[in-house]
C-alpha cells in the first residue's frame, strides 16, 4: 500500500501539535491541541484556517474547454463566461444520473477553468474526465501538487484577508464571486466559497512557492488552524454532503441519485447550450421527481425513492452513520452522517443578536429517508439499540444573515402560559397613550436623520383626513370620447380637479410632458412602468405569451440601487432570463474602484455597446452624486440604441432642479419617485414622462397609464392625493430655498463628521455629497449596533450595507439624511452640533440622549410651508371638520 501523501503544510501542522490521520490518501490534521470543539466554535465566531491542499485541482483549457465542461459536468459552465467571472457548485455525473463526484468549478481568467474535486476521488475523476476529453479540443492539467489550497472561513475572515491585501482586490461580497489578489506578497486566486456554511468565507489558490509564506501570514493575522474534525462538524451543521456518505453508494448498497441531495438542485442545469450532456436524461427524471416531492406528491418518485434530510435529535443520544431511522414503528431510512456539534448561544433579537461567551452542544444528523417524509415529522433513531426521539427539520443552520451563521435549534417546550386578555377599553387607551407618546418623541425629542422620511406640514396632514379620504374615483380615458376621462363614480368633480392640478404641478416641477399620480407608492410606480414597457414590447402580438424585457441595466442593490429595480423586487416578473447564465438579464453599472458610489462612465458605455439594453434604470437609495444621464443619452442617440432611460428619483425627488439634477433636460424618458422623502408630500408615488402625443413612443406612455389603472390601483387613496396637491404648492413656493439649505447642510454635516474623526464615504473634494445624504463607515458588521445606540440617544438613522458588505445584517455603515431636520429649521451650526453628538456615541459610547433632546427642542415647528398669513384659520376649520 502506498504511503499517504503530505501537503506543503504538514510540518506546520505537526509544529502546532496536530493529531494526524490518513484521509483520502493524505496525512491530514484531524485536530490541533485545542480540540475540534474549540476549532468549530472559532470558525463560527471569528476565522478558521483549513489546509485543503489534499483536494484535487484540475486546470481545463483549450479551444473547446467550455464545450467539454458543459458535456461532463451537471451545471451550466457558460454562466461563468463573462464579466465578472465566478464559481459554481457542480457534479460529475455518470450516465445513470449518479455522482462520480461533486466538485467546484472556478473561472478566474478568460483562458482556463479550475475544477476542484474530492481528494479520495482525484484519480478516479481524472480517469473519467480524461476518457471523455478525447472527443474535444481540450487541455487537461493536474495542478494538485503545484498549487496549494487554503480555506479561510468565518465572520472575521474578510478582515483577516483585508489586512493582508497588498494588491488587487477581494471578491465582491457575494457567494461564488472571485478575484485575483496579492495577499502578503503572494499572488492568489480568491473565491468566496467554502465547505463550512459560513456566509463570510474564502478559498485561496496560490503557487506552492508562496504557500508557507501565506499560511504564516494568515495565522499571524488571527486565523486559527482547524482540522478535518471541525471541517466535518461544520459541513454537517450546514447540511453539506460528503462523498461516501451523502453521495456515492447509500446505506442500502444502491447508488444515491444526485438529486437526492437537496443542494444538488443548485448544481444541475438543463440550459439549452449544454446539449445532451452526460446523465442528462436520468437527471431530468430526478428533477421531475424532486418537483413532485416538493408538491407533496409521492405517488411516482421511483427515480428518487429517498432524500437526504437534516434530522435533529430531541432525546438524549448521538446518531452515527448507519443508524436506522423509524417512523410509526417502520424503518424509513438510515443516518448517513451524525454527531454532536457545538454552537454559540446568541444574545439579543434579530439583526443585533450576537454570540455570547456561552456555548452548548446538540446532536444532529443527515439521513437518507423515504421521500414521503415531511419537515417537522417526528421520527426515532436507533442509537445502540435504543430508539431516540428526533425530528426531521428544514435546517440545522442558516447563513442568510451575515456575518454570522446562526444555529437553528430544535427545542421541546410544552409549558403553556396564560396571559390575561385586556378589555377593549384598555386596549383602546393603550394604543392612544402609546401613539401620543411616540408622536411626542418623534416630533419633539429626537433628531430624525433617516433620508427616506419627511414630516408633512399641518395643512397637508389635515387635508388628507377630509372627506375624499373615504371615496372612490376610478377613471380612465376612452378614445370613443376623444380621450376624455370617464369616471365610474358620481360626486367626483372635486377630486377630478385635484388630480388634474396635481399632474399639472408635478409636470411643471419635473419638466415633464405627462404625469401619472394615481400610484400610491414609488414601488408601485416602478411596477406600473415595468408592466407598461412589457405591454409596449408585445403590442403587435397579443395572442402569444408575452416576451419579457430583454436586458436591463441598473445600479446593483449592494451599491445602493433601489430594491424595486432589482430582480428580487418589482422587476422580477418583467425581466427576461439570460439563456447563457440562467439568471435575470441584468447588467449592473460598473463603478469606480476608488469610489464605488460613482458610476464608471467609460466602462458603462462600453457595456451598453456590448449588451444593448432595452431599459436603463438610474437612481439609488444610497445616493451621493448626480447620475450620468446626459452622457448615456448622448451615447444611445449616437449609436442608435433605442433603450428606455428611466430615473427612479424616489430619494431625491424633492431636489429636482438646479441644486441637483434636472432629469428630463438630461435626456430621461421616464421619471418615477416617492413623494414623501425629500419631497413634502404624503406617502405616494408618481410617474412622469417626456413623451408628446404626436410621437410614436407615446404608445408607451399610454401603456404605463393602463398598467396604473386598471393594472395596479383601484381606489388611489384620494385623501393623500389632496395632501399631495398642497405639498406640490409648498414645493413651488419654497422649493428653491429648501433645496439650497438641504445641500448646504449636508455638505457641512459631512465635513464636521469627518473633522470629528469619523469615516465619511464619498468624495472629500466636493464635501462628500451632492444630495441630502451622508454615509458613515462605522466598522464591519457594526452598523446595526451603532444605529441602535444612536436611537437610544434620541438620534434616528438607519444602518446601511456599504458596497463591500454581504448584506444589511453585516452593515458597515450608517445612512444619514438632513432633509427633515432642515425643514424643522436646523442650519449649519446645528448640524455641526449633531455631528459632535454622533462622534460621542460612536467613539466614546457616551450617553447624549438629554443633549440630543435639548437640541431638538429648539426645532419643533415645521418650515417651508404656508402659515396663517396665507391660509388664515383654515387649519382650525379643517380640524373641526375631522
């Protein structure tokens, strides 16, 4: 028998007191001196370092590399073809739809691909792939011994690598993104991948000559070495399969179908360009069976008689591989992997919950169970001849709230408490008292810096609760009546006039030809526009299934793009899927490396030329600068690209004008927005267009109006429509003075925060901002905590994910806005005082609640609105009416 191989880091493992074991033909560290439990917990709380150089690493190049990979792998390798490159989980199937192995495919450069396979299967995989490669013009190279592989996993891993970055960049903050970087002077290919379930995770590929240098740098930076024992407990907790346990031959002696493993659905594609790849027919049958199982139809699942499921033991005992699982006295399967795993106890709730110093253990397993078994089913597991109670669960761990992976612990609490039900009178009094207290606090005691909020004037508020608030006024234009608006309710003359005046005022303010004001939110405004574009694209053939918008360019949500313009938001049902990538046909604006809040215009124009989008959506919720609308419009016109240019101005609608940006003068076709953020109105939306009746694209505007009514709204909240009219008059009267004050205050506020030693995002040469917003960086994952501390000190803002953060739960930033406090009368000196209060909270953890309330007490009367000199005693009269 051959002696086990040793990785480059073997002596490092031995020096650290590692217990060595043979695994997959390699001598590998099972655990270090501190033990597996400590290593597991370290990964979940900080950063663990794994030597994974025993994994096989194959480089695939040549003229037909892509065609070869599409044929021999289950996933769509073409999805990695483009900018940026990336990685994907995949499987190597055989003709029967069983797994030769599971693997990870990376693409770091345009020249070749890297396929990482399991150590124990490396030679088998090489033989399998080499035999299939004979039909392709492809080059295969086994780089297992020339390239080392390390995994850095855990919530602190980004900071560990960031501290070693000497060139290039780390991958974008999304699973499977990749980059090329220089770490501690070593050239490394870096992927946001890993086998631990951690939401913040990296795998590194470096030349053997640089391997030891990088290992030492990582350990010096705080990454704790962890062995195979922790790697196994971590992957089990994350319900990730291990070849030989959850893949390969099952406990019953038969092959485990690929789709029996839930994660495999992310690694199997039937993209058109894959053609008749190895195992396709069998995998299609498995996918069909898996779909029926998810729909609770197990009448015809011969292709997937059993599925791998997470099982949590609720009785005392530890399940091991091979243990029988029972339900209602009958055996329904076997445990494939099982052990007791440690987990941190979290303190707090929601996004602010953090691991404490306390840890516990729980017994968990993966089991190969009959397909009719449901989540939540009670089962028993045979542990040394004793039936132990257990439950089939959805997850042992969730990784969708970075920076921490959070355990999902099954508990049995049968205690039922009894809380007396309060009387109706008590409930009424409670809500009134709490409502009054909240109003007093928000309006008189705290400093509100949320950029998306605005207090309405007393007159706007009172008009909203007058009689139209209870009425309907559905209407639409009819060609039979020469496009006259036909109302379907009586008593609507007044509100019809209000709507006409709102449209007139908003058109003048925005510089638009047409306005649709019936939408009741900015999200609904965008939905109506997207639906109208879809209708317009399909106007010549209504009998077929409508085609979706072919390609959309927008701001990525991680760089401040609006949720509603994302494929998970309002755009979801309207954008096509790219057949190459099988993802929504979206192209994000490139940004400057030195300032990710600003669009990289040359790169954007290059992408427009390449992708020729049908819709371009400007606008952000994290907005510091003007958008390059004019330059993009000029380029589109020059290249005769007929894209619709839309600007979602939800956050900056109240800044339209010379102080910020005039979107229609710049060339936008459509503007949408919310009327309650920097604008003075109620919580509504608006759509505006530059289309004129005699031009061909006016049909698009008509489609948008149809998607508004009857497509989106029935009752369009007539009370708030009346309030919006008064807000538009306020903006007409006071808008220029208000905008000047907002932008000036934002710039002073940003400068004062920076001078106080806080890290302000944006361009310091223009005082960091051109809008009402200021962005602070307060430390990775600390945004939630700092925002709560500020709230406790009567300063209200919202935490913000910055461009290098994985999600809002990992926010590094705070998003601050000056618009509302400016309207309450705060000026430059006052915002300088607010900056000092924020510094005291962030840097000194000081208690400034009293000082903040005292400062706010001088600013309780709303400005930039009509007073008694204009409206007389109308507020008293309206108050009596309500």
